C-alpha cells in the first residue's frame, strides 16, 4: 500500500504548484488565465497562502495521528515538511522575481525596513536547516539534537502567522484563523507534555485547595 500511497500523496502535495505553473504558462502564451488584473501579485499571494497551509499541515500531522489513532500517516510528515519548505521558497522566489525583478538589493532593503518581510525572511531562513537535516542519515548523526533543532517549526509557524497578519491590509480574518489554529495545536502539545510528566511523577499534582 505505501508504494502506491507515496506517489499519490506526492502528486496531491504538488498539485498547487502545478496549477500555479499552468496559470503562469497561460500568461506567457497570451491565453486567458485566472490570476486577475495583477497576475504578479496574485502569484505571490497564491504561493504565500499555500506556504502557510503546508507549514500548518506539517504541524498537524502528529496531532491528527494521535487524535485518530492512525499512526501510519506519520510516514508522510517528512514529505509534508519538505513541501512546506518548497512552497515557502517558491513564495520568496515569486516575490523576488515577479515584484522586484530579481533585484536582490531591494529584497534585502525590504527585509530591513518592513517588519512583515523581516519575520517572513527569518521563517524561511529557519526552515533551511530543517530541510537540510530531514533525511534519516542526519537523524542518526544528530541524535537528540535533531529533535531540538526541529522544534524550530514552532517559532516558524508563529513567524508565518505574523508575516501573514502584518501584510494583510483589509480582511484579517484568515490570519487570525491561523493564529487560533496555531494556539490549538500548541495547546494540545503543552497539555500532552504536562500530562506525560504528571503520569511519570516528575510534576506533582497541586494540593487540594491550591492553584490548579
């Protein structure tokens, strides 16, 4: 079953890129497309939304596996994480290419001057070591340090929400929704960790009448 499922999951995760690439191809060919009157900005927004979706999907895999008891889906966590890095990189490349004309000096000026660019670029930079160490060889080589390193996904998710929120000028409903989802995902992890410590006796239960 995994031999069939892995390519299928890969194609599903690649589908947003294929759609975007097809729309860009239509523009190049002078054909009708679905990117509106400002295709460059539309592509940047499109890749950005899929970037944050994949960051949250990577975070949610473990939670879904625990909630459903389907531990087999954990085998796709690495693939989802790598696609998150791919779409974040694609978002950055789209901004650099379509909006700045590959002027790196303007990119770095934006990173310095614009807070939403600062946190967005920082999130991408923090994803670099996660993508580079996602293979099994690096897991074995780094040992427990690998777990510590890959906890960077949590501040990355926070930065991605801030990036989305700070560059949104009108409807902030969607970034706030991501913020609420992030709170739920992190809350589930904190609760589970606290419960595990109490079960192991490392954290004493509060005394009767004391703070809960």
